[in-house]
């Protein structure tokens, strides 16, 4: 057994007891590993002002031992770590240690503290039992050994976790609070290049998860993003063009909507030359063509899209896959990969008596016509079928076009606690009602009433439930509950689906979307991705 002995000792715990044990063992010639789960040794004694029972200054007693322990050649400090497992036998133990990342290079940190001065994030200081705050990057206490800083990453903040783009919300909010607007906008754009647009139309799920809700109201995250984005649009200079690094690895993006442009921007930053093919005559997708101007001003959309394109993204408009070019022809032009980001712009059709009548419109084409300035004759009374955000946009647009009555008929209920609640956001519904839109919840269409080939109204039935016990869409309409709403126009806004013409060789899901690998997003055709 004696021949197998390693000659090293692991001391678990970096308090004063562990420090003294390590020093004694090291002086006797043993190699000592001193393990502690914090970023520095010192333990409880480092937190005390005086010692018991002598009432001596605790740091005065402890500091020399800290220094000696940190400098001793036979002692190796293992901080930010914990013991997971011990195997073997006396003299030849093997231990498994889990080491947490420090996020600061110990070999480079000089302990100067300049990082603390610029760190924007404050958190309660556990060393002071939460009685004071510290920065996210910190040193456990002034005399800490190792005398280096660390970042204590405590998972993902609830606001960032709720953000579909994964933006570092708490980071840019803290930067804005310190007046560091340039740094804040740069942090936002690391994950999403359209902050001014999102600052106006995002449904801000981050605010629903904000910890401030536990005290009073959430931080106005979306408004702050809009503020700093507008500041950037006013003060920023023209962006510098990014020169691709991998010039022989071109990537094609199909669709110049928010997904396509974001993908193009990220790929360009990674060094790949990118070309975006857009079927319409201008980029932006739904942002440009559908979202009403009262929600998203034209100049904001144009400025942000141009900011992205000016980094060096090639844009080809008026090119539709299947009509003007095929996937095979794109590959033949030297592109190594294709990303399909065509969105869902085709309106879902409603199987209903009377949909062929003059005066029946669909939501997305209606919004496109309104935004493009095309004349739309909707009459005095308008009926919207649908309970989502597109339906609300149609209703509010109809009010702005001068309709005297706007009715919105939906299967869902207004009860926010119900699984059958309206899918539109609460504030959108409230704003629509404030503008005079009359909402008819729990009503489903039976038929569109016509006279001489034109719309005269909509007959509805009471809807007792929208989804069945398995959670599937299966509305139950009750016969004998008929009601008629008079109208000159019926706008159907019950959802959208992708236009998959030109992509016949791709596998399609039962929901009429492109089937992709859950991890890589690659389709059944090698090199073709979709998202």
C-alpha cells in the first residue's frame, strides 16, 4: 500500500480551518489541493469583523495566512468547484470535481478593478448577506485570494428566456440606465437587427416574465428598446461594409422578410457572402407590406432594412422560386447553401356558403391593399371573421377607412383564463374596442348572406367550445342560436399558410409547412435549410 501512495492531499473547504490544514500539510512536504465552491478562499471568517472570544480583527489574523496559502509552492487552489465523487482507497483516492466557469482568465486578471467600473449590472451581494449590491463581475472581498475577479452567471434571466430572439434584455436595459446608448444598441443587434421595428410591434413577452412584476409593474422593456433604436437612427453614421472572408462559400436566402434578412445579416457577420432573393419588388415581407402604418411607420421600416443591407448584402427583388428560378439553378450559380424564409402570407380559406360573393375579402390581401394605397371599397358596415392580431388590424384599418360600423366575429371567448380565449393580444383587443369595434365573442359563422351577388350580412351561431378534450381545434356550434349581423363587406382573417409553389421537391408537414431537422433545420434536400 505504501508504494502506491500518491503523496498529495485534497482539502475540501477554503475557510480558516481548511487554510490552516493546507499550510500544515504543505510545510510537511505534501502536495495540497485546496478546494472551495466560491471564487476565493476565506470562508465565513472573511465575512466577520471580529473574532470570538478575543475580539481581534478577523482580517488582521487571516490576511497573512491567505497570502501564504496563495504563494505556497505546494498548494494549488481550486476555486469555483465542488466535489462530485470519491473512488479508490486510502492512499490512492481518485476524485471527480465539477468546476464552474469563472468567465475571467486567472492568468490575465491583475485585480485592478477597472472591469467593475464599467459593468452595468448590479445584483445583491451575498457576501454582505444581501445588505448591499455588487456588480455582476466582482471580487468576493478586497483581500480575496486568488486576487482576481469572476462573473457569477446564475442561469438565464426570465426576460431573456422569454424573448423569441434571445436578446440580452437585462444587459441593454442596464446600459440604457447609465446613458450608454451606443453600447445598448450594439448589444441588441448582436441577436436581432431590427430594434426600432420590434420596439413598435413586438408583443413583448419579456415584460410578462419581468421580475419587477413581483413588486409593482414590469420594466417597460419594449419602450426602452424603441427609445434607444430611435436614438441610433438619429445619431449613427452609415454602417461600414463587411467584406466576406469565405468568398467561395456563397449562401442564398429565399425571402427578404425579417427571418431572411436576419439570417443574411448573421451569415455576413460570420464571413459568408450572402444573396437574398425576394419575390416582391421591395424587401421587408410583412413588415413592409402588411403591418399598418399606424403601428409601423414607413420611414422606420425603410431605415432599418437599409441599415442591414448596407453592410454588404446583395438583394435581388422580383425573383420568385418556381417562376423565375429553381433551387437547382441557384446551386448551379455557385451557392453552397440555401435558406428558405418565405413566411406565411397566403390566407387560409374558409369553407362557407357565400364566400364567392362580391364584398368578401381576406385579411392579408386587404392589409396589403390598404398599405399600398390601393382603393378599397368596404362600404359603411364591415364584418371581420377571426380573433387574432391580423383580424384586429383589419378591424382597426376599416375604422380608419371610414366604416361607420365594424363588427368582429370570433369563435373564442374574451375570458383571459379560458383555454378558448381570443388569440389576439389583450391590449390590441382593448384598443380596437376603444376605437369603436364591436366584438362578438363565442360566435361562429354559419353563412354569408348575399343579395344580387353582393354581401348583405353574416349569419352566426353560438360557439360553446373551440378545442376538444385532446386540445385539437374542433369548434362546437349550437343549432338554433342563429343571429344575423348586417354588413357590406366581410373580411376573413382566420390565419395564414406558406406559399409552397416552387418547392414541390421538399417534404411538407401535415400543417403545410416545410419539414426540417429539429436541430439543423435542414430539409430533405442536402444544403437546403428552412426556418
